[in-house]
């Protein structure tokens, strides 16, 4: 099977870090993983530790271009991993196969998300990423607007939100 990412290598059957079945490209080092294989492994090894002990400099390659699934030949869909990275993973929706570019698994491990490999592709996860991103954007905006007072304003906001008569307090604050 030809690698549809680099278009130069062959995908060879193997075991992903000795854990579950995968196909690895002989040229670019990318991996194709069937989510079913991953989930079966996870079910048998619920306590497996996929975290990294020491922070390593993760260099994950980023494919921004569209990619065809090497197995089904259909277009793969890109999914965000988290709000703090632009990095996206490719999923072949018809057969639930994930393409990991070289380094992407290390990136997931570094972020503590390796055991969430299947969850990342759920609507729930993707909604979470978008919501987190929106709140980060807002946070940024307020920080610029309120400057050095922002932390105090934020702290007072949470005090205010806990007060049943907050309308009154706001009126008091705005009165001369
Ligand atoms: Zn390749």
C-alpha cells in the first residue's frame, strides 16, 4: 500500500510502539492506525501509562494540505487536538482510520492526550476545543482592554456573581 501523505513510501504492517497494529510509512515515518485496533488495545490495557516522563522537544510535522486515506481512497477530515495548538489529526471517517504524521504521537503524549486518541474525534471533544479557544480569545481581549486592572476586575466579577443582590451593587458602583 502506497503512502498517500509523502507519496514516496510504502505502508508496512507493524506494531505501533509494540502496542497495537498499524501501518508505518517506510519513507516519512507516518502511521495509519485503525481506531478499532487502538480501542481494543485500550480495553485490554486500561491502566497503560502513555505519559512522558521528561519533556522532550517534540517536533511534529504539520500537514495542512488535504490527504487521501491510503486504505479507502477517500478524503480525510482534519480534527483539532486542543485549543493551545493549531495541530490537527487526519481521520478517515468511513473506516475510522487515523493518520499520524511523524512526531504527532509524541505531541499527544506530551499533552497527556495519547490515551484520548479516539475521543479527540468526537463532537464533544471538538466542541470543547472551540469553547476553550473562544474563552482564550475573550481573555486576551479583556486583558488588553483592562490592562493591569484586569486581574482585580476578574476577581471582583466572581465576588459579584455570587451575590444575590448584584444588580444593586452594580448600580452602586456606577452611581456618583
Ligand atoms: Zn509516507
